[in-house]
């Protein structure tokens, strides 16, 4: 798959298990699920589209 986004994390759908107990999930329409053929256990890629990512800590 060729795509211009550089922030990609590979895993398995529907909730993307990226290992180490880490899960990534996204909200997608039922239409998109059908169109993309998303099924539990199928290999998938999370593509993060953001202009910035921030981390904060409480003091």
C-alpha cells in the first residue's frame, strides 16, 4: 500500500492490537467497514492524520 502519511502502525483489526498490551481503536462507519472488508483478526494499518501530537503531565 502506498500512502503519503508517514505515521503508520501495523496491527490486527477491529481494535488494532499493536503488541505490548497496547490497543488502538477508531470510529468508522458501517459503510466503511463493508467497503474496506474490515473483519476481526484481519491485518490492518492505523494511519494517524494529525498536524501535531502533544503529551502533557499533571503536576
